[in-house]
């Protein structure tokens, strides 16, 4: 598998996992989204908003922007789960479009990440790898927090291999994505 194909599959898997997690959150009872829980961030609302704002930070850098720390000036820009879900999907679509537009040579390009008082420079593939790991890390925390709610945690890891096709039709249908797009992301 080429690096480009792998990154594109990760971008699709990321979007599908986020959608499935937000689908579960949409079924929470009153107060459960905001309720204090044990994790790195103290609630589902804080954790899912953190995922989004860090996505904004890195996707902006990958696009050549200078958003930097302004991304997290508001730690919870979307206290409403419906609005948060829409914002996350928009961010996931930006990331997917960026990944679908990649070439092997662009993976090696430097990306300027505007931090407080400095500019960090990293290879594009390393930034993408970090971003996908960050997403997975915090989705896992949200997944564990859901176990303490009225909604069972959803399956989040069946989006990459062909044998799982039947298990992802719900998300593909919701997002209007085809099986071919997931399994053959650009045929690189």
C-alpha cells in the first residue's frame, strides 16, 4: 500500500469514526453530554470540542494557514451536540479533501505550524500521522465515557478492511460515501 493510499484511508476512517461517535452522542439523555466524567477532559462536550479545535489547528497548518493558537481561544465553541457534529463533519471533509489532493512529493514538504511565540516546522506526513493519532486517542476517551451513559459505546474500528463492509453501511449511507471510495481512495 502506498503512503498516499494509506493516508487517504485513514482520512476516510477518521470521518466515519467521528460520525459514528457523534451519532451515539445524539442519542444521549438530557445532561449526559455535559456531565462531569473521568478522563483527560472532564466531559464528552469538552473532549469532542477538543478534537475539533485541534483538527482546526492542524488542518489549517496543512493548508498553509496561520490560525495557530487562536484555534483554542474558545475551548468549547459548540456546546450543542448537533452543531458540534456539523462542525466536525465540515472539518473532516476539509481533511479528506486535503488528503485526496496529496502526492508522494507533497508528503515530504515542510508544514509551518504556528505555535505561541514560534513556528514549528514538520514534514507533512508526520503532521498527518500525528493528527490521526490525536483523533484516535481522544475518540477512545470519548468512547470510554459513553460507557457510563445511557448509550452504549459504538464500534469505531471497522472502516479500513474489506471484510468489514457490512458493518459500515450505516455511516456510508449517512455520509453519502461509497464502498469503492473507502476501499480504493484514488487508486494510488
